[in-house]
């Protein structure tokens, strides 16, 4: 068997993934919060370290007096197959040595019930600012820290005097579990001796309703991936076995959330300076000595198979016929050097290059059995360039599926297989219905241009749950964010980037660490699935009263009725309560 050509290693001879080694893998030290906070209430919290459940709807500052009441016993409702995310808070007036947390198995009638994937982890603080838009934030903006990163299970941390340590609890409710009431115990213990510091009890009321496996979610999640941030951070050769091993936890996270698409990069760096790590192509483009174009798809094949092995394989999104700079890198065989061809959509050079690329790509994809699930994707490109690219593509390969994340253009609604619009823009209802009837997708996205609700490290935690439900309530088929793991130079500690709001460039952290934003997003996706399933069941039963209850529950989200007195946390909480009521109605 021919060994795959790891042409990326040849192209930059290590510059891509080795340049930032010294600054990216610093020994981990949690950043200190130097911002001024209110500490006036700590005198009322004297006594031993305590553990309390919290709503999880605010960022608990490490040294601020926590505005919580003691709650050592709480109840949550769940469907079978649901991933629950809960937050607790360790509060220490005197301080204590390193502690770690653990979660017991589900218990019922004196028997343990396995719930694989359930765990408790300490949360870690990362640097952020109040910046929440596009552009170039000043380096002089005041910083503070928020507990967005969820550490790996089994890690420990000391708790300084008059400080808090948030704890994240994940409960993976088995899909085959018997309905009923179960209990679990969250325990904080001394890392050195195992002595219990504090405990909190959790009751999980499991309904008979069942969520599908994430792969079978109807909700269309599209988080664009950045493999080269991972190879750079770990200083491994792109597409080597070591690289794939480091990518595995993130592929698994995407699959657990219901991710549908694989991000395939056809030419070098589609997005320019907004990429901290430059996107190398997954297709090697060569100009032969006789002036013809030749393509090698070895890396594309390796990545697509890898993602499929981890459960992500519904759509191949190929970027892009219209990059942010109109230039395309290739290897010139005559000089054995890298060169760029600059050409605008529709020009003769553009037609020649893209006709060759698309016809070769199509032939390869058909051999692999992947053609029918492939789309050529453009990001925030204007109508003239889109129409020119569409014309070239459809001339080269009639029927090739195309996609855009960008503004609304009536000229494109009948053509694009996937059309993603920024939050705040809407498809006319007739257009949505027509697209859905044709099997086309209509998706919502957020980015730096959507200050709130959003997915920044400084965003309200409930925003992550709100956005998928907002997409569903307003008629979209899913949610897109442009950057799942476009890491900064110091992703473990500092979420700021030289462009955009902090945290806008990544949702997850190194070594397989998840985040509050990821977990709350999964929560929202599951709520969207519940809405879909409940609506289907109510319609099948012709339960008009139940359907009215569901529509009333969605009304505050559909209308965007949020104020400082009714933030996303209240909207999401109220929807949870309504869905619990309707779930019981359907289960009767």
C-alpha cells in the first residue's frame, strides 16, 4: 500500500508546528485575578470549607464574596440519554490544602447503576476582558478571570483563604436505564489523605422519555475544526499518528455534541490573519512542468477517515472557492517551490484552476463514496463573488452542492444546499419552508459581530444553552460557530486573541479539557431535540392543548424578549420547567 504523502511536513519544514513550541507548552500555572472584587461579605462565611450546589448561571469570581445560599441537596429532571451539566461551589473562609472531587455512581434501592462518562471536575480560571465585538482590542484593556475551563477528572487544587473553587458535574444518563428516581453523591476530599472535606447530594429524576444517540440528532451542529492548532501546540508532525492521537478527544467531543460536518481545507489559509495557526491545505496542488494541474488527496483521506472513525461523517465541508484573499498556493514542479496564483472569481485563471480542482476532487470523492455528502463552502463572501464561483462550479461539475455562511441574498436561496445566516437575520417563512421541502439546510451562526447572547469566555454561561434553542425556535435547522479549537498561544490560561472578543476562537482546552461554553451548548442542543420530539408526539396525538403549551414556552425565545430583568439564564430555566411539564404530559 502506498504510504500517504505527508506533504505538509515538507512544505514548511517544521515552521507550521514548531515555531510556537516554547510559548505554548509552558508549565501550567492558573492565572491570578488582579481585578478588584467585593470581599465585604466573607466574615459571614466563617467556618469549615463548604460545598453547595449553584444554578451555574454566573461566573463566580475567585475571591469575591459568593452570592449563594447553602444547598447541599438538589433535584434535577432528565431524559434517558441526556448529558446533564451541573455546577457546585467550594467555599472556603480559612482556606484548605489541595482538594479533589469525585462523583458516586447512580444509586437506586441500594443498588449502583453504572453511568459511563459521569464525572466531577474542578473548574479552572482563565483570563478574559469585557471586550465583546469584532476588531482589534487594546492590549491595555483591564483583565479578569472566569472559571470557563473544566479540568480533567482527578486533578486537585488548593483553595486559598476567602476564595471559591467551582466544580463541574457531568451525568451521562444511560439510554437504557429504567425510569425513576436515583441519587448520587458529590464528594470533595483532601488530595493527600482522602479525608472528606464536604459532600453534596444529587437526586436525578429520570423520565421515560428518551433522547436519540447524538449521531442521530436532527439538530445540525457545525463547529469548524482547526487541526493545525493541535499539531502546533503539541509540536507533532501534522497528520502523523501522534497528531491524530492528540486530536482524538476533540473529535469525540464533537461527536458527543452531535456534530455533523468535517472541515476540509482545499487551499492554504482561507481566512488570513484571523487564524492564529495557519490552515495548511489538505490537498496538495501541483503545477506540472507542462503547465497542467495535479492534486494529491492523501491528507484529505486521512482526516475524513479519522473523523468518521470518531462518529463525525455526515457532511464534508470543503473550504473554499472564495478565500478572504484571492490567492491560491501551489507547488511549482519546475522549480520545486511554493508559489501563489492570484485570481478573482470568474477570471480565466480562476476558471482554469477551479475547473481542474473540482473535476479531480469530484472523481476522487466518487471513488471513495463521499461525493453525495460533499459541499463547497464559502464564508461571508459577497453576492458577485458567490455568483461567479457558482457559475464556475456548476459548469465544471453540474449539480455540485454549494454552501455559504453570510448575509441573505434572494438570488442564492434556491441554489445553496446549506445557507447559514448570522443571528439577527432571518429567512422569510416561505423561503424556509421551500428550502426544507427540498432537503436544504438553513442554519444560524454567531461570531464576534453578535455581542450577546454569544459564545465568548466573558458571555453569560446560559448563552451557550440559549443559542441552539433560539435557532430551533426561529425556524433554523441548526447552529454554526466558526472556531471550535482555534487556540491562542496560551490557550490554557489566556483566552484573548489579537482580534475579536476573548474566547471567540475556541470552545475547548488542551489535553481534552472541556469548557462551560461547550457543556451549556450541549444542553441547548438537547433541549432542541426535546422540542422536536415533543412536537412530533403531540402532533401525532393531535394534542392541541399540548402544542399550545409548547408554543407558549417558546414564545419568549422566538421573540427575543430579554432584558436585564429577564436574561438568558431565566429564559433557559423557564424553558426547562416547561419542557419537564410537557414531557410528563407525553409520558402519561
